[in-house]
């Protein structure tokens, strides 16, 4: 079966701009989570969606937002980009509350 | 929030030597997961441990969950160059929670 698909793979944006990243989970997986990965902070949880509802949110400013559609696809948006937002953004899906997560290849965002 | 501490941060081993990474929490964990991330790649789910004192093996990899469910370890016997990568432990914020908290990871380098 197809894995978790994230688009785009790479993105370069200018400070102050906004960006939207997309994630298509594995078919049948209704929970989609987003993580930010940086060399200094490691993998940090952004938020998790299930059936179009945000159930958990990490400790990130309100500039980071997301949503999930009825087909379980998810998007995350970052507004007013800052240099520190440069990171690998990873999406992961899972079938239930137990068991492992399947990660996508990520979107590498560079803010200049 | 829940935190998991992982040591060491880096480990350089000669090919054929053994490798161990440790994960510790100040609180009791409902379960713990382990992931491997190859250089330039994304985290890949390896295993989940749920029971106190649980030991699971995958070929040369041995995973343990402590009796008090506050610590875990991953041991690789006779490392190979294909073992190179960063190994992360991750714990759910609570039983049934969809939020994963990751350790900082242990970056393994294998010298051929």
C-alpha cells in the first residue's frame, strides 16, 4: 500500500511569507500528526488531527495551524515565517491509539 | 509535559562492536516506541514495548522495557554499516494518547 505522502519535498520562502504543507496519510489511517525536526530541538510535536478535529496541540505559537479534510488528508500552515522556522516538517499517520506511526519523507522548509 | 531523556547523544563504534542506547523517563510510561532515521531520511517505526520487563528481538536488535516502565534500551549486536542512523525512543503522553514525545535520539556512526 502507498505510504504517507508529503508535498512539496523542498521549499524556500522569504521571511514574512506564509506556507502551506500537505500530507496524505496511509489509506485507512485517520490520525495524522505533524512534527518539526531541527538539529537543535529534535522532533517536536506540532498537532494531531482525527476525523477533521484537532485533538492535541504542541507548544508552538499560533502562527502554526493545521486542518484535516474528510478524506483524512491534512495541511499545515505557517504564517509570517521566521528564520527559525527553517526545519524538516514531518507528517505521520497511524491507524489507532496503539501501535507505531508511519512517517512521510517530510518537507524541508528553508526560510531566507 | 512528559519528557524522555535519551543517552548517549552520539556513539561511534567500530564495525562488529555492540551498541546500546538508553531512554529514561521520570514518570511511568504506558508504552515506548523505537524509531530509526537514516541520514537524509525520515523516522521508521521499529517496535513498540508495552509490558513491564518486556524484551523483544529483531535479528541483531534487542529492545527492553524496564520493570518500572520508566526506562528502555535498544541494543545492537555486532554493528554493521547499515545500522548507521539516529535511533529515537518515543512515548505516548498517556494510554490511548495520540501525542508522541520523542527523545533527542542517539546518532550512531559505524567505522568500517
